[in-house]
């Protein structure tokens, strides 16, 4: 059985991931690829139910461990209900945030034990490692400015967006460290460029990866 392709989009706040995912999905659909766009936390009915608890800050008083477990619960449901079935059908899955967000937000800036985070990741993704991860890199001050502009000044920042610039800076460094440690999976995209330039970079990277994919590079189902 030939599998599809699983691409995740990661980075700090206001990096423009959602816009770029939509643009890429349209281009791929125009080329007749079967594309599924999804996001975390959420993406499946069970995970969407947990999303509100996390982003409203309702889980914050119970500490980062509790939040990390909830992100993992949501991810496990999303993987098993949506991502894995789509990839096994041969679809290209574009996912707005995934395991690297937990590594960075809960693991690094949440200060959680790497062994605990590693164990949670293993259970949550259950082998569903992204084929490709695009890390959108932007100066956090600029990213937060964009995020505020997008949201409008009436609505407040969510649980994670509202944290200090210093924390966002540490997240930026942590995402870059993941990219440096796993260059075969990760590509860093300069998200400070204008949207058309970013789109060109993303399109070139993704289509190059898809075109070099031969049957031997595709994952085979067990048996
Ligand atoms: P959301 O409003 O969906 O989006 P954006 O990706 O545009 O920032 O917010 C998701 C928030 O949840 C974001 O602040 C990052 C955080 N998050 C984690 O802390 N850990 C995770 O594992 C995931 C998936 C997200």
C-alpha cells in the first residue's frame, strides 16, 4: 500500500502559517493532489473539545504537566481519527502545528522533564512522524504585532500568546534548535518576508520533496 505525505507547519505566533497553508493547499489542489488541511490543538471532534480547555487558559491553573497531557490526548485522537487514515488513503496532510509545538511550548518554555515529554510524544504520535516540517521563523516582536493586528484589539491574547517577549524569544530559539537537530525533516522558512515571497519558498520546498519521492521513499504499510 502506498502512503501519502504528512507535512507540519511550526513556529511562533503571527508567523503566517495559516495563510501559507491555505495558499499551498490551493496550489496542490490545482495540481490534482488530494489535500487535507488540519490543525492542532484540534482537528478531530475529540481534540476540538480539548482545544477550548487549553486555549481559554482553563487548564493553566493545573500546571504545565496537565496542559502537556491534554495536548497529548488531543494529538492522539487527531492522529488516530484523522491524520493516519488520511495518509493511509494516500492524501497529503497539511497540519498547522504538531509535536514540535509541544516540545517547544510545554517542554522548553514549560520547563517539563525531557524524559516525560519524550514518553508523551511517543504515545501521542504513535509512529506518525511528519515526513516534512516547515519551521516559520520570525522575530517574536514582529510576530506578536501581526497576531494582534489579525485578531483585532477587541479580543484578548490567548493562553500562550499573552506570555512575555522573552518567552517567545526562547521558543524561537527552541524551534531553530529542532531544525538544526533534525535537518532531514525540517526546513526553516524566513517568515519575515512578504507573503508572496514566503509562498514561493514554501511551494518550491514542498514540490521538490514530493517530486523526489519515489515509491522506495514512501512509507510502506506493515505486511
Ligand atoms: P492557535 O490560535 O491555534 O494558533 P496559532 O498557531 O496561529 O498560534 O493557537 C494555538 C496555541 O497553542 C499556540 O499559542 C501554541 C499552543 N500550542 C502549544 O502550546 N502546544 C502544542 O502542542 C500545540 C499544538 C499548540
